[in-house]
């Protein structure tokens, strides 16, 4: 059986990453990405689509999201299994969730509890998001009982995956070591960076989401996975419509890949005195959009002790940014100069370039 796998689409009309960006742009990009992925599944003669969770961004349905769902699925002929993700859940057990909006559409199956299906001599196991320790125990128990080849699709946070670094404060829902020897492959959603280690494959996102998902090597750009359940071979295919989020230092702008700028959002970190220079560079690049953040550095307090300044995005809240900026920088830059920065680069129309 051949499967197309995608994950973490986070369907929403909102785009909070860039101040001033047209609200509808995000939903249009998602629509194009989904049409591309579903057509690819047809072209490659995939038997099913596996949506590995967080198809929707919220437990509430907005009008634009409802419309997108109706346009994609109203005459759907492709079999698709959609795992419940953490963003779609209203209650602890997941009974009330926004994925219920898809139940009336043809050939759609919502996975809201551990489920299984057969693909030849391979068993496919589906584990939606859950923080319930009993649900995780049931998953481990179930994997123990199944004979033959096993592929696990999940929407969880795994800890102790070799070479996969997580914030040390994250406890996760499942220990990779508890399932590692019980499966042949794991395809996991939830974590937006596409990578692989040992038997573990992070699907990443289909469409690109935020600056938290900076696609630096060895991470994969947004796209889909094509999986052959008989041979257990799989490959990634990049989504040509995905928006790419890239962070860059002000003195590294020249090395940005120009061929992808028409779908790239840039976050450029620079010192305050370089903002004018950086802004001109960014305008000439014609990226999809950009923002400028102040570079963190250290200053001395009245007792001579070094303190670290806090980064903040100039374009998030102009009035608050101005207040914080002056409070941090007073004595280094004049208030008049700082006010000019905020007025020109935040309140004006120069914060976004491109379409």
C-alpha cells in the first residue's frame, strides 16, 4: 500500500508573525498547499492519505476555515485518516473537538483514540494526541500484542530520541525507548521540524507556520512523505507552495538564497543603529515579507553589573515597543532617535515588502 502523509497544517486565517500582513494570505496558502498535496496523491496513485494531526489550529471553527474545508472535502473521493491533534481538543478526553466538522464529508475517518488497520502484512497503528498516561500505557501494551511489521502514526512529544534535542523542561507524553523495539517505523506529527533519527520520523509541516520552524540544515522544508507500507521505504517531497520562515543576522543578508525569496518571510536581527541600512537591503530583496528585531547585547546597570537586554519585535505592538525600547536604551540612544525608529518602521507602511 502506498500512503501520502502530511501533518500540522494548522488551518487558520490568522497570520500573527508579520505585522500588517493581509489576514487572508495564510488561508490562501494553505488552500494551495492542500490542493497540491492531494493532487500529488492522485498522480502517484496513493491508496490513502494520513493526516498526522493539527489539521486545524483551534478548537473553534472560523468562517474562512469552514469554507476551506467545504471546498476541499465536499466531493472528496480520496480516503483520508485524520488524527486528532492537541490544537483541536476542547476537553481533556478529546470528545469535544473541532475535527468533528469533517465527519459529514465522504471518505474521511477521524482518529480520536488508538486505532489500527491492515496494509497487507503490515499493521498500521494510529495514536492521536493524549496526555493521559493510561492511553500511553495502552499504546505500549497494544504494540506488544501485534505480530509482524508495524508502523506507528502519532501526534505526541517523544523524549529520548537519539540526536533529537528538545527543551530540557519538556517532559513529553511518551519515552521513545518504550516503543523503539516494538515497531518498524514511527511517523510523528506535533513537532514542526522535519527530521529523522533511528526508526523515528518527524513529518514536519505541510505548509510552513512560524519563525519557530526555521528550516536550517539538517531540517527538511515543509512538504509530504510518500510511504510504501510493504517495503517500508519512504521519501520526502517538498511543497513548492510552502511559506519559508528564515531567521538571519543583519550582516548575513547577502548570503540568503534569492531563488526562494518570493515565498520567504525573513526575521532579521540587527542593532538599532543598523536599522536604516537593513531596511533598504530588505526592500531591494523583495521578500514575501520581513520583520526587524533588535539584537540582544549587554549593558551595565548603575552599579556596574552587566545585564542582558531583552529581544523584542519592533512590529508587534508599536506603543509598547516604544516604551520598552526607550526604557532599555535610555542613556545610550536619545528618546528622539528611538521615537523616530518606531514611527518610521512600525507605524508606517514600510514593515512589509512584496505582495
